[in-house]
C-alpha cells in the first residue's frame, strides 16, 4: 500500500509528547512490512536548528489563503526508508515553540492546504491518507474536494483539542465553500471545528486504545459533546493501542543511560542508573536503598499532577524520593517549585524538556507515576514498564489496556492501577508500593520481570493498522 501521513510532529524532527513518538514508530513499522510511507510535517525552527541538516529541496509554490498568496518550500529527507516531506514557511513555522499561538488554526489550515497541493503536484496517488489530531484532520476533505480518490483514517490522540475558528474565516483559511459549514459538517458549538470536520469526512476514525474508544462513545457530554458526533460514526470507530519504538527505547541498547540492562540483569543496571540520578540531582548517596519514584509528563490537568503533589508529604514521611520531569501549566510549575523548597530531600524537579534525562529516569527509577484524569493511550507507562519501572496509574483509557494491575492479577501483574474516580486509590497504591519495596518482596521482583518481558513493540501493533487499512480499501 501507498500511505500518506500528515501530522504536526514526528520524532526525531519534532516532539512535544506521544504523538511525535507514534507517527515515527508507526511509519517505520509500516515500511518494514514493505508499505510505502510518506510523512508530511511542518518545518519548525526546532526542526531546522536541530536534527535536520541533510535535506533536499524539492519544490516551491504559493498557497492561497483568501486573497493572500503565501509561499512555501517543500524539503525532503529519507530516514529508515520513510520519506519525510517538510513544509517550510517562515511566517507560520519559524517560531520558538510548536503550538499555543493565537493563530494555530490558521497555521495548520495553511499546512493542510500546502500538503494537498504537494500531494497533487507530486502525483502521489495514495491508497490511504492517515491524519492525526485536529491539526491535520481536515486534509482528507480538502483532497476529496480536489477530486482525489483514496481511503482515509483520522486518529484522535487527544480529543481535548478540537481546532476551532470563526466561520467567517472559512474561505480565507481553507478554500472551502460556505456550504460545508452551513450543512453542519464543519460546525461544532457554533464555530468551525477542524476535528469535527475530519470526523465527519473520513472513512474511519480511530483512537489509541480500546478503552478510550469506549469512553468517547459512552460519554455524550465529555470533550464539548464530542460523543454525540462520534456516535453518528460508531460503526467506523476503532481503538488501537500504541506501540513504542524499541530502537529508541530499550534498556539493553540506550546511549542516554549509564548502564544498559535487561530483565536478567536489571538489579545492577537499575541501581547504577539510580546512582547517576542521585548524583545529578544531589540526593544523599547513602540513601540509595530508598524507593525512587518518577513522573515524566506534560504538566496539565489531564495528567492528574495535583494527585502527585498531594502525595509528596506521604512520600517524605515514608522515606521515598521523587524526581519529576515536565513542563506546562505555570501554576503547576510554581506549586512544584514551592514543594521542592519545602521537601528538598524528597522532591527534585526539572522543568523543561529533556529526552536524555527522560531515558535516565525511566531506567533508574523504581516506580512511575501517571494518575491521569483521562489518557487516550499513554506512552510513559509503556516505556516505564519496558525499563522495569513499575507504573502506578489510574484505570482509564490506554492505562487500563496496557497495565496489568496487581489488584486484579498478582501473578502476571506489571503495575498498580486504581479506579480513576477513586481519589484514595492512588495514595493507597503508593503506600503499598513503598511497603513492598522495603519488604524486598518477591512479588515485586516478579512484577518487574513481567513488565520488562511484555511485548509493546510497533512490529506487533502495526498489524492492527494494516488490517484496518485493508478493511477500508475493501469497502
Ligand atoms: P502525551 O502525549 O499526552 O504527552 P504520552 O504518555 O503518550 O503523553 O507521551 C509522552 C511522551 O513524551 C513520552 O515519550 C515521554 O517520555 C515524553 N515526555 C513528556 N514530557 C517530557 C519532558 N518534559 N521531557 C522529555 N520527554 C518528555
Ligand atoms: C496524546 C494522548 C496520549 C497518547 C498520545 C499518542 O497526546 O494524550 O494518551 O499516548 O497522544 O497517541
């Protein structure tokens, strides 16, 4: 099959969270199964400054945004046999960050228009167009509007973001007739929603776990009423759990950690990495036998960070330590700084983004905290399990589908999961984990081995996408 991806991020060119990992891991796995994959990405300042220096210039054209013509270049780079095309446009993408600007909907409308034009000019003729989240959700409609024939899949990684703008701007952002708004296809809560337009125009929709697909379909009010829209398409709605890319994340082959290990050698391996964390953050090396918790996350209400904060006194009183790596909401960041001053022997934080540090923390920690309010899939807990750091998670979305809970199945457990609505479940699980750690419990040893032996590779998960693409082509 010839598959075109369009997305707002992909490792190693751009990443703010799991989307970047998924686009890269899935496209590499598809190519290994001998499919042709073309990935369209914006050419951000960070892409330009960092990893991309060997690209080829392939085209240059203008895109009409209303009565303004905006120029862009198309650059190309082939990595692991995946062809990446970048849309370079100074006005929209040469900025310090990726998102969070007042004109994001205009930026990504432009991106989708530019991708459409490139697909037509290069005569790519894809069998499948697979788009991700609101930023690219509208591309299949734009292509169909231009007369192209293909099958399309929209994957919703995060339903919270729906890409709204004033319908007045429809013609100047997207070059689509007013009819698409008045007929209701693009209209959501009296604005244009790019996500809704995608949901109503693609052949199928997926999200990144089965449990989250059910959650989206069973709650009509959540996410601004997205359940109503999705229920109209419930027979075309799928849930496919994410994999991780073992060439990026494997404790037995990782240049970011101080000692590599596998499930047979994890004790020495994890201890050496834990020591490196203690040295880096200034914890007392005489306290290496304390349980070390970590959390690596965007700091937003989605991730339940306030539940972690609430537990800092408990961690302190039980002699545990926590290193948190994250960035996001400035109120959460300030609260964390305050707690850090109050509990210097318990809590250390790194507010920012660091790929290297994240690997060291997965490797050197004993437990990984992810008490999310909602979680379409979650990669943090999957990576943590692979590195033998036991996840303590709320039983929502993909956390439910990936962690085998100690409370449900002691022999096969890979972590602890508590009911998402149960505020005490998290506190209790932390207490139990600490108790089992100090008790040198054999069960804990068994859980670590179970977690490390699970197969979360894309080479396994990719088959579900291939089956879905084939199913769409057979329609
Ligand atoms: P989400 O996509 O909702 O942010 P996921 O758990 O799916 O959550 O994916 C998060 C990804 O981003 C993981 O690869 C995690 O290691 C990484 N990550 C999150 N925050 C940071 C950070 N501050 N520094 C480095 N990596 C981070
Ligand atoms: C989103 C979700 C996360 C998921 C990731 C990749 O950011 O919040 O749960 O793992 O996308 O699919």
